[in-house]
C-alpha cells in the first residue's frame, strides 16, 4: 500500500482494548503510534497505559512485568512505577528515583472500552470521549441493551486504513446504495462541525414514502476527533454502534467495532440472546463491507467530487485538519493543495 498523505499521528482519543480484556493484575503488550506500550490494571481496578520500557535499564515491562497493588513492577530489578509513570520504589535503595518517569497516556474507560489520549506534543485532553448513552437525547441506559462484548464486537488488526476514512464515510451519502444495498440514498438532517466533537444525523428510507415508525432508520452520530465515533440508530432496529480506528504505525491501524442491540421485552436478565447476536451480526456485516473498501483505498487529495458531495466533504475535511500536528499533510507535492483542501465544486 502507498503511504497515506495524512499523518498517522493525529491528536485525540483512540481505543486500545475492550475493558473486559484487561482484568485486575493483567499486563498487556500493544503497539500504537509506532510505540511499544503496556496496559495494566491495578488492584483498585484502574487501567493505565505506558510506554513499554522501564526507565532504569530499558527492560520491556510487558514481558515479565507484574502488578503489585497500585504499581507496575519491572521484571529486571523490581523497580516499581505508579499509574502516573513515576518511580515509587527501588527495592535495594532507601529512596525512589524521583527524576525519572515513564511516559503515561491519559486513559479513560467508557462505553465498555479503554481509550488513550494521544498528542505528539504531549498536550492534555481538550475534549472527552462521548458517552454512548448519556450524550444522546433520550433516557436509554446500558440496561436497555444486550451486553456487546464479546459476541457483538469485531476486531481487525493491522489494516491499511486511516482513521479519517471512517469519518468521511459519515458524510458519504452515495455509498449507501452501492456498498450497503439500500434502495434509497440517505437524507442528511444535520452536519455540525463547529468544534472537536462533530454531529452528523441522517435518515435512510427503505420504502418510498416510509415513515420513521415503519421502514426507515434514523441515525445520529457523535464524532470525537478522528479516533472515536458513537452512533444511535432507531426506527427499524434500535441499536448503537462504536467504530474505532487506532493507528499502529505509519501505514496500518487496528479496527474495532462494537454493537449494542436494544433488548426485546422480557429479556432484561439475558447478557446476549440469539436474537441479539443475529441482529448484531447483520450490522457487523455491513461494517465489514466498508472495511473491504477502506483497506484498499487510496486517499484522493484533492478528490473529484460531485456537486452534491462537495458541501459534506468540504466541511469534514476542513474540520479534520485541527487534529493533525501540521494541518494534515505529510510528504505531499508542494504544487498541489494540502490535505484537507478541496477544489471548487463542479457546476451542473
């Protein structure tokens, strides 16, 4: 795959695991943003994510490191590091080394997932991971949906996909008919790219003249940066989804997808049912159809847009530039518009 002209180090929140994958005392190895990392859960249940190497002599904390109470212990010499990456104990000295610190990443657990904040300049978070339930305008809670993990999740590691591809999908009305086989293209009712968390809402009709209560689905999306998106769908099927694309290196990303299916009446105590798995499977199949396109896509800059496409793509690509260290482009031709720039819309 040719390297994307977009930086693979955008600022924002990125999913690195599902919460149930990291039990108390677990130490997980991972690689994101071309950095070896470890994720670990302390005795009190707090998840932390560090760069993987001990600041003492460089041992990899994910290979033999273990959790003791609230600290991560190096397997080489037993140095202990707290959840801020600070050395708090050298077992053969009276005092810790207060001058050394392992890089730690702001970490939150939300929507059954573990998220880290990444910024190449080390700036703190300036927006939050949306809450799958609290941030939509209704009174639904997680108890109204089947537990998604693991039956209603998808994990595809190491794909040649950039996070922005997924966000652009949200304004790409034309692909629904050709990729997802919907009989009608969606009608967008909201495009709001005023801040780091954008809003995209639309309705898909499955029969001509369909009403919201019969054969149409309404979708509301919150996009927090380029790495985190949550959607609420209702009408034909009550569901919520969470696609997440996290860069691994300069060419590949890990893709995760989580589906919440609204419970059928009388099944409140079931973690997941055959009905829930079946409905989630159908939604995951649709997302996999998108993945097949993204994994072989070349980023087109500037793209050849139709008149109807121009407004949505212009708004999204302009919005996306705020998350890149240099405005988006790396290694582009200086005689061409920079990534995020769009040529004038064609006239009819």
